[in-house]
């Protein structure tokens, strides 16, 4: 897409948590005009009625939820965000693309390159396998150049972002054995979406912590796809999600075996420097990756509401393992902020526009 | 100690979270009479003044905090619980034992057999190394017979209990490689004690999740000691604690490499059955260990307020790993309930007395 | 009912929050045998499957949810608890009573004496108006003698208990003007029941505080009925509930105009003493009412998990008002504990049996 | 102050919750350059070290906490914000003013016009009574014109803002009896400041709700001062704060007696319209006051992170009372946002600059 000053944007499925966060970001974005928001449930109501918190925003005036209609939306928006459940998003992508819109999909529908893997992990056939080759995995820190020319961006999931950003440089630089990776992840409840289910009631989540989806959570498929790309061969890893009682935030703690054994202090210092160098090379100029050196460790409260991923690591001389920890806001860098970042790349806006 | 109907008990350091929980349990225990509670800070005040929630308990009448005095306490109590910070507990143990009291220490002071390991992990010399050989590690599921004849019981920490109970049977039965163990643990904030520190303020913990103490938390020392005992050789493992915004509860997620590789469905079923058998043998008759078979996974809300450890496991055919998860209440099975359980064993009371 | 050692009890609707709390209390009660629990949703499943936290209770073995059948239940239980939504409970009461069971209803169905008031507040005709004259409002501190001979007990709501216990003595003793009462109440989310509704999702409640049901919440009707009884004439008051992000607990802050104006220090001291005397007379021997004198104010964390109501008051010399504050656990004294307390009274058990 | 494009600003006491929020707002403000932040505790450390969450802000580079020095600060900043405990702020105001700085004080030090009232409520003599006549109470919705020419602004407290914004129009327009006002307020824990005290530990606040400071909280003094100004005579009201387990947010529920009795539907409709008109007149053009008409009631989650006050009201035909509810973020409209709003007025910037 050629660079311009401003684009018209629309959100299909603007009443879930990711959709709501997109509304927040796009209302304040200096280069976007939010022209349409859709929701089957709230069609006809104004944004202020459904989300009173946006009522005072000067750019919110007149925004009203409509029924989703690809043809109409494509006329009024150059970029359309899909913030829909997986399986539903695919239905909208094809007609939107045909009508010339650029599509940024926050669901899992176009993240996997293989329709077979999709079926293995999502338990049904992919609804639009012909688009899988067309989509770009929208992790700007890894796929920035491909995003620039894309028409269909599959924005990564929250868990995958929290694992891939810290892991890919180390895998790419052959510092760790990819198949050794164990990712233990903790997520806030908004990650489950705005769904009226008993499991996500306040009383069921407050004062509760629990693993789930072990050992084969759906997000594992896209994590492995991207790690395999970085490794140059097929990689299978361990991934264990847990639900914790916060609204937002993910902590992923990764356990990795370094390629090279270290035992002396000198070997440890050397490996430590190589890890630091790997991160500096990968992210030294990235506006949204914060490598913590020194004592601090990641904390979700330092990233919530921002598009930043925090990363820290520790080598353990006793066990020979490397531990890498990351923190991000599952609704921003893990969903809507990342989608906006991809839009910035795609449209030639400053990459931090609307995000800092 | 010979069996009797009832014992007089005292608590030194009854105003912290473990002490408060001990008060709760001992007030309702059918075989104990709580004769003394001490606290330097609250000496002179009644239990009802310091903890209004106990005011209505009929056995709470007249209980008043006093300054700790080992000689006096040993006169009025056969069993004395120490719920003090590590380092402080050791000062009281010696005189109490000399005066004939049985001592159950909830601190870390007598958990390690090696004064050298103590110094390595606690950064100062052990204050009473001559007692280390005398103390028994008070995990009844593992050391019940030794507890029976002990005079000094070192009650295990909350994290160690959550790791050792699920890990020891598998290590003992040679089903897993001990040195492969990675324990990723999540703890509620009461685990940090009732300390006026900025890090544990509501606003600093709520909507925050964070790793800490990585890679060498103090509790690692007792975990490794007990795993080494079970393995028959020295074992070093990975242990990573995280702070999560709940009052109570620990989830430990363990990653283990099975001794025997499995790849076919039959091998996996066989290993699965051997794990189940190992747990059944170890805990089939244990009143406080709940092995979850079928779909459910551990959840802190199912154990909070109880002395139960929940355990579940999954084999991952893709990675060849075993994942074991446990849940417990850090103030009950992780501290005060476990201490009461040890007292029950020690005094010949029904092991579940006052705990169900 | 004539005194006996033990009764068989059943719970209809044992899978909601009140039902679950009843299970907890009745499993540990020394004078009850829990013979049946019903739930349409979970019929056929064991208690341990639906609520893993009860699995270790020795008296839980073999308890399985069944479909509710009044005739069968009345055969196997002398006392039947109804923990059902309002409107549904009434359907079960009649046949249970006909089959000779004693019924303790935790819903609002039999709390009002007037079918007309019921219709005004619940917006439909009462399903069994002929039973309204038979039921006893099960607030033991106020209606103990009537409870003793009752066959149908309407156990009070959580908000009403938090308002009536502190207000009735002052109204009865003519210390305050009843119509001046303003009750500002705060409730934990379990008060809304275990219902899969968006409003009660974790993310919608956490970091949220909100008034609702203003100015005419349904519970107002029973509050006014009981205050009118105490005053000897019809009373209308102000009642404003708010939802706060805790699992359990109610704080009610009452604003009242004293009957007698006070302005001098002596008048204030005199009124203060008369209030203290009123509470001592009413509750001096009550096992579950804790009058806080001195500095402490009520705090939900001091009553959660217990059947206690905490009460404190302050006179304001500047405004001439009396402020009374109460705290209780909405699931215990506000629901299931209170129902068990009524059962104890009804069956001639010690009133605190199973509750301390 | 004459209008200009940009001002240099400094924050004294930038490490508390209000100070941290000021940093957030001023870093993103289009018309300010944050030149200095002070903190005795953190002097010498960078902003990124103390608050990692700001590390990625492009305008944060090089900001380092310094010791507070009025002379130096006044040289490098035209506007200085004081985010200090009450009593401490006054020490800095005088020298800053003498050196020509404009001072916006977030503490209570200059809010009261009467040194006598200050002493009554704060229990010590005012440290700089000569400045009380000079300061302007920085509630822009009420005192905008005075703020324009001020050199010392006393930014209102969080509770007062939540009471005054909804109450003043009704008092000014003689729609309610001022002395009838009862304000029942609920506040998140950040209102207590970043202080290492047991009462504000996570475990003491989570799952706890409690009244405090009843009946004479310090904030009452400024509430009454401003209501008296609006009424034209001295007014005393009731104010009851409560602590609730959220990080941010205040709900105030006000009970008021209308000046004119209403009983018929027509009278009620008339009064309702007069209230609506009063609010429209007062706030129809205010960018940060949101009057909710229709069904919605205030909810802290709709204002958190914003400078907005939400207001709704209900007339109760049964009791003849008016209930007004408000919601705001205690750290934004209740502290730092309001201070920035005052700065915008003072400096001639758009009033919403940096706040929407």
C-alpha cells in the first residue's frame, strides 16, 4: 500500500475485548478515521451506549454499531480489522479482499500456513485454505518486510507473541536447542474473550489459579510454525497455559537448553554476552521490545495498557539451563496494539503512531 | 510421645499469617488446648483485639498475646509451634527442647540437614547446627514414621510441599529422571508474610504477575535435599517462583523427562498406568492427597482453606515429556495445616483431627 | 419438632453458591446426615465431580446429584433446604410440606406476608399465596420462638440481614426515627448467584465498582416488612445496593436520625449509652452478633466464612446523625449459615452446632 | 499567565501514585516539557529504573530523579507540581512562588481558606497561613475563571471532587437542602498512597471491604467549604469513606432532600426535569463531566484512566429523596488529571490537551 496521511478503517466484531481495545487505539490514532464498527448483538446502538467509557471521545460522535456487511464496509474503509472468533473471521476475509480492502485479522484463521495443521489443532477443515498462502503472520519484529506488501495480515495470538519474541532470536542465532523449549505461560482472564460462561465468572476466577489446555493448546500450532521457520527445521515444544485472576497481562517463563554447555564462570559470562548480543541485534532498535538488563524481572503491571514486550533472562550455573521471561498486555501487544502496529507498517505510518 | 487425649499447645509468633492460621486450626482442634500465644508487637492485647474474627470462638476467651519466654511456655504447653521468621526460630528451639517441650517449627531453620547448604542458601552461619541432626522434616506423607518419635519437627515450606508431594513417588519409583525436573510455581501473596513492604502493597500486587527469586530461591535447598533422598543420589533441579494476586494458593507445574522413552500409544498407556500405580501406592490411603484422574486439573480454589494437595498429570506424546501439576493452600498444607498434621502424628491423634 | 440427636437433610438446588455453602456446612454438622442433593444440570454426577473440593470429606462418599422429586426427598429427609431461584422454590414447598418434610427456603418466595407486596416487587403473582401465612421469617435473633414451631421457614436475604440486625433494636427501642433510615449496602459478586451472565464475568467485575437496583431493589420489601413490625407501623426506607469485586461479604452503612436531638457532650454520651444498652439487651447473649465497641469498624474479612454479623456505630455531633455499620458473609449469615442456624433452633440442636 | 505553546514543568514528589500518574500525563502532553522530577528516596536513579513502564517513552530519555531544590526547580520550570504528603507541600510552595514558579499543589495544604478549619481537621497549625488567601481551589468546572489568573492552585482531593461535582449545581440552584447531604463514598486503595503500612498490604485489602474515618474524615473540611460557597451559607454534611479492593476508582452515592416536596407523578417529572436542566446548564459544555441519562449508572471501569466524572441520579417517589451517584478515577480526575486540567486553563492550552 502506498504511503498516505490517513486511512479510513473499520472493525468487524467491535464488541469483544479485542474489538473494544481496537476502538480505543483507533479513536486516538493520528492517521486513522474510524468509519464503521460492527456487532450483530449491538447493531443499532451507539458506541457510547455500549461502551460508556468512549462517550467523551471527540472522534466517537456518531459511531453506531452496524450489522457486518463486507461490501459496504469495503466501500467505506481501506483497512478492515476482524476481531471475531476463529472460524467466523474467515467468512469475511474473502469478500473484503475481493472488494479491495486490506484485512487485518486478529483471529487464528490465517495464522497457519498448513491447512492440515489447522485441522489437527482446530478440529475442523479450514474454511478458506486458498487464502493461507496469501496471509502474512503479523509479527512486525519478525516479518516487517512481508507485512509492508500484504493484503491479508494474520495478527498473532497473545500467547504466541509472548513466546516467539523472546525465543526467536536465540533460535535463529543457534544459541539454544529449539526442541528443548518449555513455555510456561500465565494469562489474565480477558484472554478468554467476552463470553458468558460459568468458568469465567468473577467468583470462579477470583482467588483461583489453574492450568488448562495441557498439553496441546491451539496456540501451540502457530508457535511451532514460527519457531520452525526460525530454526530451519520442524520444531515441537512444550507449552502450558494457566489462568490467573487479572484482567490483562501475560507472563511467559521459558526454559531452554543452550546449544553450548557452560560450567565455568568464564563460559557462563561468554554465553550471557552472546545472548545479550543476540537480543541487541534483534531488538536494539525495536520501539516495543524492552530488554531488561540488571536486576529487574518482567512484571505485567509495567506493560499493561502499552504495546511493549518486556524480556529478561537468567543463566543457571547449577542446572545449565537458560530461563527467559517475558511480559506483555494480551489485549495490546497480544492483540489490538500489534494489529495497529502492523497497520502502521502496512500503511507507511510511523510504526509507533497511536501506540505511545 | 505417648498417646493421650489432649495436649496443651502454644504458638510463638502468632500474629503473622501462618500464626493466625495456626490459631484458627488449634482453636477448633478436638485434642488441643491453646494455652499461650506470643507476639512481641501485640504483647498485652487479647486475641479478639488483634484478630476480631476469632472473638466469637468459645475457646478464644481469655487468650492474650504475651512476650515469648521459652521457660514459661514449656511449663504450660507440651507442644510449642514456632511461626517465626527464619533465623529467629532457632533461638527458641534449644531452650524449649531443654525444658521438655516438643517443638514444631514452621520456619526454614531446621529443614536442612547440612549447615553448609544452609549457609549457601541463607547467606549466614546456622545458629544451632547441633540441632540439625535431631530435626525431622515434617512431611507426613514421606516421613511419617520418623515424625512419630521426634522432638523437633521442621515443617516444610509451601513451595517444597507443592513440588515434593507430586515428585517424590515418581523419583522413588525410577519413573522419571530426577535432574530433569523443572518446577514452575505460582504463589499467592500471603506466602510473603505479613510484612509492611512496598512490594506487597495491594496496588503493587493487584493486576500484577511476576517471577522472582530466579534461578536460586531459598526453598530450592530443601526441595533438592528431599529429592536427593528419594533418588538415592544428589539431585539439582530448576525451580521458578512467581507472585500472583490471590491471598492464598500455590500451583506448581512440573516438567519431567520419563526414564523410559515412549512413542507408541501402547507405550504411552503403559507409562501412564505406571504413573497412576506409583501415585496409588504412595497416596492411595493418604487423607490429604487427591489424585485427579480424568479431565479435571488442579485449581487453587478447590484446596483453599483445606489441608489437601491436588495432583494431576499429562503425558505429551509429541514431546515425550510428563507434566505434573499440583495445587495446595500455602497457609494450610503449605504451613499450618501440615504442622498440625505432624502434631497429630506425633501425639497419636487421628491424623485428620482438626483438619477436616 | 421434638428434639432428636440427628436429622436427615436434603438440599434442592445444591449447585448454586448458596447450595454449595449448605453442602459445606451440612457435611460438617454434628447433628445432620446429608442424604440427598439435587440439581437438574448435574443430575447423575457425584458431589466430587461437580465440586472437587468436597471430594476428601469422609461424609461425602456416595453423594450424587439427583433430579429433584419432592415425594422421594420427603421420604429420605426430615428437613429439606431449598436453594433455588425465587419463583422456583414455591413449586417445591407445597408437596414437601404435604409429605411431612420441614422446609427451609433460602429464596425470597415466602419472606413476604403480603401477596400484594410480592407482586409489587417481583412483578408477578405469588405462586402459592396460601402458604404466606404459614411461613416464618427465619431471622433467629428476631423470630427465634416462632422458628421453633415452624414447618416452613423463609430464610432472609443477605442484604436484609445486614440491615435488619443492626436496625431492629434501635427501632424497637424508639431510639431512631424508622423512616429516616438510609441503608447503603455493598455486596460481593457471589450475591448474584452462579449465573452465566456478561455482567458478572471476572473482567466486568474486577476493577469495577457500581451501584445497581436503585432506588427499588427487591430486597427492600422484606426489609420494610420487618422494620414495620419492629416499629409498630408501616415504614419505608432508602436502600442502595452496590456491587464490589470480592467473592463474599456485605458491608451495610446505615444513616439514621435519632428520635432525640443531641447537641451537648452529655446528651451525646447519654444517647451513646442508650444505643449500647439497646444492643446489649438485644444481642448480649447472641452467639452470632458481635458488637464492636472502641475503635474497630466492621470489615468483611473478619466475618467471611463465619455466621457472625459485626456491628459498630458512631454518633456525629456535627450533623446530629447516627451511623451504624454492619458486616457479614452473604453466603453464611446472609444465606446458608442462617438457614442452618434456623434448623438448629427448629430441631432443638445447640444453636451454634456446625457453625463455629 | 500569558498563553504560550509550551511550558517547562517539574514534579516534586514524583514517586508516589499521584506523582507517577502526573509523569504519565505530562510525558504525553503536547504542550509540556517535563524537565525535572524529584524524590528523596530515589534521587540519582533514572525514571526507567524506578518506573520501568515509562522506559519506552521517547520523551523519558534522560529523566533522572533529583533531590528537591526549589531554587533550581524554579529556574528550569515555569509550572511546578507538588505531589507530596500534606504538610510537606507547604514548605516548597513559598520558595517556589518567590522564585516565580506557578505552583499546582495536589496535597491538602492550600485547599482550605481558614487556618482554623485546617487546624481542626489536620490537628496542627497551618505551616504557611499567609498563602491560604492566595490559593485557588482548582476545580475547573467550578472555579475556572479564578484558575486563569492564579499562581498557586490547590488541586482538590479525590473524594471532594466526587462529591462536589454532582452536588454543587443542585445546591447552587436551590434544588436540594444542602445540610441534608449524605455522601457515602467508596475508594480504591491507591487513594491511600504508596505507603508501606500493614493496612494496605494485598492480603489485608483483597477480599476485604471496610468503612474508615467515620464520621469526620479530613476531606470533609474542603467539601463543606465548597458547598458552603455554593449555598451562600455554612453547610455541614455527612461523609463516609470506605476502602474497596480495586487499584483505582471512586463511587460516591449521595442522598439529598429536595427543597420542594414531590408526591405526584407530575411533580416528580417536574423535579426531574429541573435537575436535568441544572446539570445541563452547569456541565452541558464541560469536556470531562458525563451526565448519564437513561438506564446506565456510574461504574468505575468506565472512567478509570480518564479525566471524566460520570453522574447519574434517581428520584425515589416512595421516600421523597434524591439519590445522585458519581464515578471517577481517584488518580486522574481525583488528582493528577485534574491538576493537568488546571494547568491547561492556567496556561491557555486547550483544556483537554493531554487528557483525551
